[in-house]
C-alpha cells in the first residue's frame, strides 16, 4: 500500500506532508523552548518560603501589590526586582496563581465562584504576604481582579482595597542569539513564537494604568 500511494507524493501529495512537517516543527520547537525557559526561570527565582523569611528588614510602603505567578513554590521575578532595585515592598503583597482545570465536575467547563479560591498564608500573617490560587474552568475568564475579589476578607492579609491595587507582571526577556543563523534557526523560531504570545495584561483583565511589567533578561 505504501508503494502504491508513494506515487501520489510527486503528484501533489507532498503539500499536506510539508504542511504537517511545518506544524510539527513549530510545535516541537515551542515545547522544547518553553520547557527550557521554565527550567531557567525557576533557577533564577528564589524559594518563596525563604524569600518571605528574609523580607522582615525591607522597608514597607503603603498599598497593595498583586503578582500573577504560575508556580506555587518560587518567588515572582517582579517581586525580587522590587526588593533588589528599590529596596521597598508594599504593605500587602498578594501572589496569585491561576490554575486552569480542563475537566470539571459533571463535565461542566466552569468552576463555581465558591470553589475558585484557595488561600495559603506564608509564615506569619504579620508579614503581609499571602498566596492565592485561583482555579477556573477552561471556559472561564482568567480575570484576576474579579476572582481575587472573592478572596478579600479571608484573613488580615487579604483585608485590601483591590480598586487601588497595583499589578506586577514578571517577564524573562530573551535576547537574540549570536550564533550562526543556520545553527540558531530553532532559537529564532522560538523567539518569534514567544513574542507573539497573548498579552497577559489582557488575558488576566488587569487595569493597564495600574499594571507594571518587570523581570530579567536571558541570553537565548
């Protein structure tokens, strides 16, 4: 059968094969690049528990700072930069992790508001730093301000005014590779894909006037 169908390749059958090969190349390049980026980012981020234990000497300023962050055990890069670059920290710091559930109870694509919030206090409630996990269904909006409002009042660290909160998005900016172009095509493809990701300010429904992007640079 393979020999019989192989003649169709030269008669135009190569087009879908080429398209499939290109799609596969893009998917594999993105997956490998993303995994490498996640590994490097986690290496740069300190342990969240250790960070909380060391901020007692940091000067605190009035206000609420919200840090969207995908990992439960590391410190957001933007939070690290706030302390390292400015030597200050807001009185209330809320680290928010958004978890998307693909299959919800009863096959519904939504998570009920009453089941969306999980609050984790880090160290003492006096440190003003708290971790909130927001669980949403795959058809729910990843609206951080709206979902975070469900957690307000869950302890003294969440006695906050979200209308005055500032949001800090962590980024790990990739610098263009300096290798020979024929040896770095995969790196350049990943860079192009990475730059075309959805704007997280829009994805998380963050107020642009109160959203700051901070992070680090990483040679690719």
